[in-house]
């Protein structure tokens, strides 16, 4: 049985409310605010308001709420025959190597890298408190890929994923969906994976787009869904 997550002290910052964000025009852009900090209370308050952090530069944190939000309902995951075969070639674990997964996602050789020391430290602390989770994919004892994100109630807010072997990141996503869908209390059908922005690759796996207002309207009920057994 997983341990309950520890609620940190509240943020000292005033963040936009769900209502304020939902009222923004769809063409108003995805970047909502700059500044604040990455203390656990601030980061959790942001996710609960429909925001997530991403550095703008080495000093400034940006807070984002995409006008077109990429989400993966659990029942929409598309698993091809080749991916099913690949799934059998790997071992999947949860929260077994969180720091190593974040390091893999933060590889400076990857294009468009944004995970810096501040992000690593912030999410390591959220992992220690029971809010940030990782899914690891292994082959013969070597970390082949994985993903990490924040779990609050029925929401898993995916932050990043990586692979060192073909299909390893896809297998991590399959493992995440299997975990979120495994529930004896009927909560699984009400859970959702937030991927921030959709891409052609993610769309091929079943990711769809929602408007900012529809995502935010569904968020309060989603956060009240019982969490899975991390």
C-alpha cells in the first residue's frame, strides 16, 4: 500500500484562480505569469489551478496553461501490436529510480531541454513528499526509459519522458495507464493524464486536445477522485 502524500505549507504567492484562467481568451497565449518560486506548496497550488511551471530563463520561472491542452483519457490509449510485443521485452517499475528518470529527461543532449537544477530539486522534494512519481522501464537491469510527473487525486500531470531504447518511453506510458486503470473502487474511469501539449507522436498514442476552459471546468472534480496505489 502506498503512503499518503504529505501536504506542504501553503504558498506565499497569490496565484490566478480557475475562474480567472477560464475567462482568458483562447488566443491570449499559453504563458500566464512569471516569477514566484518552486516551493512544494507553490507548485501544488499551481497544478490545482490548472498551471504548471517551466523556466523562461536561468532566473525566471514561467507558469503555463495551454489554450489547447493535451490530455490522455485512459480508455483512449492506442497500443499497437508492435508496442504490445515490446512491452513484453521490458520490466516496468514505479518510483524505483525517480532521480535517474529525471536525469534521463534532463539530458542536455536532447533538443529543447528545459529541466534545470531548479526543476530537479523542486520535483525531488515533491517526490519525497509523495506527490511526484516516476515510471521506469528496464532491460537486463539497465534503465531504458521512463517518465515522471505529479499525481493529485485522479490527475497525473506528466512532465517529461525519455528513452534510450526503442519504444521504452511508450512502454512507460502503457505502464502508467495500467497503474491508473487498476482500481477496485471504480475511480479508474474518472482519472486523466495531462500531457500539457499534444504532438503528432502523442496523438498517435491517443492524446486529444481540450480547450483551456473545458480542462479547467473538469479539474476540480478530477482532483477529488481517489488516487491510485502508487
